[in-house]
C-alpha cells in the first residue's frame, strides 16, 4: 500500500468523516468530506548518491456544512495523521457556500 492510500484509509476511519477522496470532491459527495492531495514528495538529504531522507507534504481539505463541523473533526484528523508520523504545519479556513478547513501536514521519512 502506498503512502497516499495509507493516509486515505486512516482518514476514512475517523468518526464523523463521511467521504474521503484523493481528488476534488464531486457535488454529490457526502459531507463532511476530506479531500487528500500530495503537495510535495522530495529528497531532503542524500548520501552516497542515495536518498537518505524524504519530505512528504499533504494538503487535506475538510468540507462541511459549517466551520464548526470542520473544527469538530480537526483534532481527530490531526490524531490520525500524527499516528502516521505527520506534523500539522499550517491551517487555513475558507468559509463560503461550503465551509472548508485546509490543513497541511509534513513528514520526514
């Protein structure tokens, strides 16, 4: 199982998450929905022409009816990502027709 699938599986187990998608959610996606996107995978350190340390950066977009519903999932989503050794680096809110919480997670592996 690759890293993105492992994350999607962990997020699907979070209580209250109705849908997990690797792309932009469709209009018919059940809310709350978590959209998972790999933003960066890069070699941070090489030794003897081999990758020694890799940086993984994932953007999670949490869509819900209200920002309160997004906030209610934040701690459990963060816990699921921390269990996979990711650190929450950045959070941003966007409130529009559908509330959106953007969370950026980073892991060095």
